[in-house]
C-alpha cells in the first residue's frame, strides 16, 4: 500500500536557514575573492558535511604537499567534533588551506553570527 507524506511546510524565503556555509579563494596580489560555493542548511552537522565535501573538492585540486593539511582535516574526528561544538554554541568555524599563490577559506556559521 502506498502512503503519502504531507508536504513540507514551506519556509518563508525572507528567513535564512540557521547555518550558512561559504568557501572562497583569495589569490595573492588580488583585491577580490573568488567564490567557490555557498550553502545554507538547517543544522551544524549538515554544515560540517558541506565543509567536508568542499574541503575534499579543494584538496583534490591541490598539489600533494599542499593537500596534506586538508586531507588530515578530513580524517580528524576530534576536530570535526570541535567544529560542531563551535557551531552549536553560536560561533562560526573556519578552515584555511593554501598553496603558493592562493588562500582557500571555508567557513560555516550560525545565521546572525559574525563570520
């Protein structure tokens, strides 16, 4: 027997989701950043998942030596728990990677918090 679920209650578009995630590249000697993606989500766990996915994408494109800190972060469960604790308490979390010419900044923060 098929059952239907009630449709999700639409969220007013004027209200941001509780957690905002952003990634950007900051090339050296450039005045502007290059957006690498953004995502708004409902929980710190989903925000962390997004950070992990974006970190994986960025590290895949870096040379091996520069990718190592990101690869280590991807497996560091204690640091992931720390990130969750920060976001749950209302504080943002930032991860910064770099190579010779660019700094990559990934962050997740509760709406209303200063990133």
